[in-house]
């Protein structure tokens, strides 16, 4: 079998790239380790930057997004009982969009199926061969059968635990990592959101976030210990703890109900360099992870896809390899800034076990400066809505 591009991983990165390439007549096979339902069952991102939305439009898959998304012109930050608004629209003239990753992925799978593009699910033993040569090929097994696809390029969109990053020799690869000493316990509940915009809350009991998916679907998170297990948290205990971590006026307005999903995510900052090895290109979580404070994970994946998609079009249509040669450098320049922002927001809003009284005062001063200083708010707004590609 032959395909111009092989995409490893059928998450949002791989699917978005596949759809963009399809519109340009560049064929790309997607290999996904799980089933479509499994991928759609993962509750993840909620906030999309304008750049992401524009890519969905360019890929021709924004009809439902444009109809059903919620535009958020700002966000609330709470420090104990003290809550203030960061008005992105007024500060920098841009907004973010609320539309769940599940819906993005569903729209992309639907478009892929409608286009008749080839996707293999339940693949195993994916191996990327000869990525540093002019004739790479990918082997895998599916339904007990071994297959081989020869290609021009391989896009490694297989997330943090995939094989693509591991294919780059350790002598070439450099990894940077910070693991945070806590996780996020998240629940989804069929209740109206407590507020029409997100509330990021720093409280003496730890961080909490009030988010949503639509008018009757709420998403809430609380900072938890890494030794916690989601199943040990009853819904009642979760709601009780959330109420204690958000300002009283929000706690009074909170509508509680049974959870329909409950899970714990560890927090990590991670970057691998370079993001290209020969004809293999890493995209999204395969190359970098951010802690979710700041909502940058899926959005950084989208900027990688923007650079890689344009590089592939440039090489196929204009026979110009400039985009490919500069992919890693361009993607990483933006990634590191998103890493800094996510690390800063995480540090600003969480209680770290090792924090002493001085550290606490530094955090309070940082939040006070943000509350009082319009320039500081502009810096936050600029990063939150997303840096230019
Ligand atoms: P994914 O989504 O992990 O998809 C990778 C796919 O590759 C498959 N795979 C393989 N396939 C074939 N062969 C192999 N050997 C394979 N190994 C793995 C996997 O099954 C999977 O389907 O990576 P991708 O596409 O790069 O997308 C990244 C995003 O999913 C991620 O960055 C975001 O979800 C992060 N994130 C958020 N990002 C935002 O931009 N805004 C947010 O509000 C936001 N909130 C979040 C988040 C992530 C969270 N968790 C659980 C980590 C909230 C949470 C709680
Ligand atoms: C979410 O809605 O899941 C969400 C929103 C904002 C974040 C992280 C997660 O910073």
C-alpha cells in the first residue's frame, strides 16, 4: 500500500491534519490504536483559540461549531472571596470559543467518513521505519494481519504515550519536563453552569475551575492529591469541596446533580526537541504537554498542525522544502511561550505542598497585580486567547 502521508493517531491533531490535507488533494491514511467510540469518550478540552476555529473553517468542518459554540469574551479569576473579571474583548479585541474536544473530534471523524478517507482503528505494533531516509514506511497489525504503507512523510500525532516520539533516537532527542505535585479531579454533570464564563479559583483549600460544555452540561475541576482515586470521591464530597473553594456568591448559585463522568488527570509540563527527524514530524501531545490551567493543550496541537499542513502544501505544490525544514523551529517557538503561560497560570492558582508563607505572599501579590494592572491583564488576555501563528 502507498499513501503520500501516514498519520499515526486519530485524536484531534491527526484528524485535523488529515482533513486539511484531504481538501488539498494530498492523501493521508490515519492509524488509530483505539476505536472511534473510545476516542470520543475521552472528556478533555473545552476552550478553543480563534486560530483553532479558523483551521476548522479552513478544513471545511466548522458548520456545527459555528452554530453551537459559545463565545467567551472574558474569564473570572477568584482569590478567596475576591473575584475579578479579565475582559479579553475589551482589552485586546479578541475572544475564545467554548466547544468541547469531543465535538471537534466527532465533527472531524464525520467529515473523514464523508470524504471516504481511510482510517484503520484498533491498530497494534505500529513501527515507523527508515524515517531518516527518502523512503519511509510504516508497518502495523490490524485484525491479526500485518500491513505496510510506504509514504513520503509520517505525522506523529499519537499523543504523549505514542510510538512516534520514541522513534527519534535518544542521541538526537532532548526532553524537558516538570511534573506538578497534584492532579485535577474533573466531573461532568447535566446541570446548568454556575456562571456564563469560566471561574478560575485560588482558595486556601486548593485550586478549582468552573467550566461547561453547554447550557445544561457543566464541567468542574478541583486540585487533588496524586494519591487520590476518582472512584473514592462521591459526588456529594466533590460538590462540598468545590463549594468551599469558590467565592460564596458562586457556591450559592451552584446547581449540583449526579456526575456522568469523573476522572483524575496528572499535571505536567513537557517538551521534546526537535519536533522533526528526517521525514517524521511530531505534532500535539506527542511532542509537548502543558498543565490544563490556561487551556493550551489542544490549541498548541492546532498550531503544530497549521505549520505542518502549510509545509506539506508548500512541498507538494511548490516543490519548496522551506516549511518542512523550518517546521520544528517554528512550532517550538510558539510552544515554549504557551508552556510558559500554562506554567505561570498553574503556579499562580494552585497550592503547592512545599509552599511557605513567603511563597504564599508572592502568589497573592501576583494575583493582586493582575487584578489592579491593565497591562498585566493585557498580557494574560493576549496569551489566553492565543498568540499569533
Ligand atoms: P491525543 O488526543 O492524545 O490523541 C492521540 C491519539 O493517538 C492514539 N495513539 C495511537 N494510535 C496508533 N498507534 C499508536 N501507537 C498510538 N498511540 C496512541 C491515541 O489512542 C489517541 O487517539 O493527542 P492530540 O491529537 O495531540 O490532541 C491533544 C489534546 O487531546 C490535548 O492537548 C488536550 O486535550 C489538552 N487539554 C486541553 N487543551 C486545550 O487546548 N484546552 C482545554 O481546555 C484543555 N483541557 C486538556 C483539558 C486535557 C485534559 N486531560 C485529561 C489531559 C482538560 C483535561 C482534563
Ligand atoms: C474544560 O472546560 O475542560 C477546561 C477549560 C479551561 C481549562 C481547562 C479545562 O483551562
